[in-house]
């Protein structure tokens, strides 16, 4: 199970975060966001993939489609990808966005995008630790 790799990796990499850990079908890890507008961070083990939710904004799926890998290698790849994303999120290198009616949301990795996200008037923007200030 992905959780068997992911939870120890999260505990090791983020020892100062106040995660609550659970068993599926509950989120395997949850953490209140530092801004109420974001809700909670929840990580779910969906069997073949992990899903990361920012409950009031959006969610993303972390999968591995390389059929040449063993199940253990799939889990290791997914774990690595989730840890990498969480590191970027906690360092404010992920720009979160949603429409005001919350019908659509997403994120952009600021550390991986060669061009900055196009800011649109019909979206609300957030960083994990602080409000987003468009320059």
C-alpha cells in the first residue's frame, strides 16, 4: 500500500508539521492549512495512486504509469512525487487558485514553470503560508 511508504516519508521529511494520520478510506494524512480559506491538506491512498486535496481549493492525482516497474517501484515513485510536491507547497512555491464560485481550481508549481502563471481576474489566488500578492 502506498500509505506504508508515504506516511513514514512524511514523518521523516516534515517532523514539525502536525499531521493527523489515519487508515483508508479516511485520508491517510491531514493537516489544517495556515489560512482558513484553504481548508485542510488531505492525502489519500487510492490504491493505485495518491490524491492530495487542498479541501477548499482543488486536488491533484499522483500516479505512476510506467508498466515496466514493480508495484513497490510504483509506490516509491508516487511517494517521491507527493513528498516533492509537499516540499514545494510548504515553501510557497505552489500557486493555488480557484474561481470564486469554487467550480474550478488548480495549482501551478512556481519552481517548475519557466513563465509565471497568467493572473486572471476571475480567479482567487493563494500560497500555502501567506496570501498571494500579485506584483
